[in-house]
C-alpha cells in the first residue's frame, strides 16, 4: 500500500479567493506526534479532515480556501455532489492546530538556518558598537581640545581670583583697617 514512509503523492486542484486556480503536484504526510494527516500546499502544512481518503478522486483532491483557517474539500466520489458542484464539505481548522503548526514552522526555520545566518545578528551588533565608538572618538577629538582649553582657562581664572584675594588682604592689612560684616571699612586701633 501507499502508507510506506507515511506520505502519499497526490494532485491538488487548489482554489483561493482572489487568485487563479492552481493545479499542483504535492504530497500528504502523516505526523506521528499529532496522529493527523497534513496536506502540503505552497510551503504550508494544512491539517486535513479525518475522512481525507474518502475525498480522493483518481488520486486528486479539490481544495477551496475560504479564509486563513477555513478550507472546503470537494467530494468528487459522491454522485450527488458531482451535479451540485457548489456544495462542499467544509473543514475549519481549529485555532490550536494553526498555532502549533506555526510554532513548528518557526522552529524548523531556526533549525535550518546556516551558520552565517546564525552569526549575522552578532556581527551587526559588533559593527554598530564599533560605529558608535568611532562617532564618540570623532566627536571627542573635535570638542575635547576645546574642553581642555576651557579647563586650562578655568584654572588660570581661578589662579587670578586667588591672586586678587591675596592682594586685597595685603592691601587691607597695610591700611590697618578692618572689614565689618555689614561691609563697612573701619580703621584699626
């Protein structure tokens, strides 16, 4: 039987709203963890209803995608449905199946990344840090000299202020006068 390897090659007539119909050669495969069959369409794993093999007609299946989580499967084996083409068997994918398939796809994507793709974020962070360091070095080189000059002029201004203070003290001591807290200068006795 075709259950060997738990996958089956089939043909899919796939219709999606707003796009032209596609005829795809793809496969169905069985997930042992979830005990469910999946249909692979355009790199997407679509969970299938339990009676999926009843819907096969000459190794082909007809699928209509109504919304991101609603698919309709046409049963071509049913003679009544062949006359009523617009009647489909609806299968709505439960939200937890969509979530689990998205998580598994993300894990698969991370696992299949090459070494370059895994190291790329680290390289970009290092390049950004080097760029910031260069910017700081250039900014410091242009303003650092000015700041050093300002610090030198501040030191000389403080030295001048100290000299002025000493000269005032010497002048007052020569005049032999005293400064009262109110700002009055009184002669000393």
